[in-house]
C-alpha cells in the first residue's frame, strides 16, 4: 500500500539523516524504536538533545525492531561519526491488511528497503 511505502521511506530517510548528521557534525545519533508507543525517536549522543517522537502514517504500525548491537538484541541503533552504524538488523512495518515492509540496517552504514 502507499501508506506502508510512505512509512518505510520515512524510516529510511530518518536513518540516513541520522547517519549524515553524525558525519556532518561529528555527533553520534541514536535511533530508538518503540513498538509499545508505535513511534521512534532520535537522540544526539553528544548534546543529549531528543528529536521526535516520529509517528507513522495512519494505519501503519511498527511490527518489530530487531537491532543487534555488540551481540545484544534490542530496539536501538546509533549512527556513528565515521559513517557506520553500531549494529545491524531489521525494522518491520505493517499495515491493517497484514502486508509488511522490512527495512534492513547494516553496520557498513547502509539502510535499505528489502
């Protein structure tokens, strides 16, 4: 659906923005996903300034966020000032019909829609 795609593009854009910001201002940026609140936030780890929470289009839910940092599975990942992420994993969005989109995040700094 168009709303599902819009939600996925929004998350991808925010992950890429966090990475670009981390590189540009040399401040690591932590992205935290919450299935309970159905949103996500971004935090500048140097200034502790928080951005968000960012929500999804109507009817789109955060089905899961499985992000692995240092061998620990959680719902957060950080973009580092060297352009890499602190871990890897997947963020899954779902619409009311049960269709899903999966966003993949890789340590190398790549974030893409699968």
